[in-house]
C-alpha cells in the first residue's frame, strides 16, 4: 500500500464540464499537486457552509444533523481517507472512534469531506491516487493538467465582474444577507458577505 498524503480544501468552483456540478479542489499539504473531485450542488453548499463560520443556516443541514447525532453518542470522526479511484469516481472511508473502539465506515467522498470540515478531521489520500488523478499547480492560479481523468478544464472561478451589490449601502447589504440566509440561499449569502467584508 502506498503512503498517505494529507490534503487541505483549496476551494470549490463551478464545474465547466458537468452542468449543475461543482469541482471540489483538494491540495496536498506538503506539495504542489491538487486533486479535483466532481460533487453535487447540495454537497458543495454543505461544505461551503461548514467553511464559512459566519453563515449559520436557520435549520440544520443533513451533515450538521449527523454531527449533532455523533456528538450526542460520543462518536468522533478522527480522519477521512480517500482510498480508491475507479472510472473517475473516488471512494472514501470515515475513521470513527467511540469508547476507544475504532470503526471504518464507507462513504461518498463529498459526504466524507462535508463531515471532516465539521469535525475538524484531517483528510488523506494515497500517493498512488495523487499520481493517477493529481494536477500540478504551475503558478499561483494556473492549473496545468497532466492526464486529468476528470477532464475539468477550468477549476478556478471566472474573473470577478463588478459586484451587483456595489450600489447598496452596508445596511441594505446586511438586510439582504439575513434574507438570503432565511431563504437558505447560501451561495447568494456568501457573495453578499464577501461584499460586506470588502468594505469593513
């Protein structure tokens, strides 16, 4: 078995190749390779919310419910391992512990990472998976693909156009932020929050 490599979440961007899907980009902690994984909109939203500490959904999402359930029954997720890649699909495991007994649970990679963000659990993959599916970063934001099995042409978000909120006052922005959160439109909420942060 090849050695484990620790990964961080680099970001999430809209997938250019699959409509309605997103590219979750993981990057190796001690290296320049990234691992792009195509995930659905719900999982992308759930991961983004967990990363955005300022945005609290009015009702718990499925992954928040799992975290509450696990906490109540003293179950800890110790780490996530992306352990297999078959036909462009990644397979993952949750390494859990309860009463000093370790259990391994099979899971979809998008769910595993949504939970890892909530438990502050480290994410790992094997060297051979990075060799097979990793992409080298040439420069800061320029991704060069080498044998990219997922064929995601563009993992970096499009250049920012002028914000549609630039004419709003801070009070209007805060009102819109609260409204977006109440409507559970977290993508819009994140954009409004970015505009507020730019001004404060």
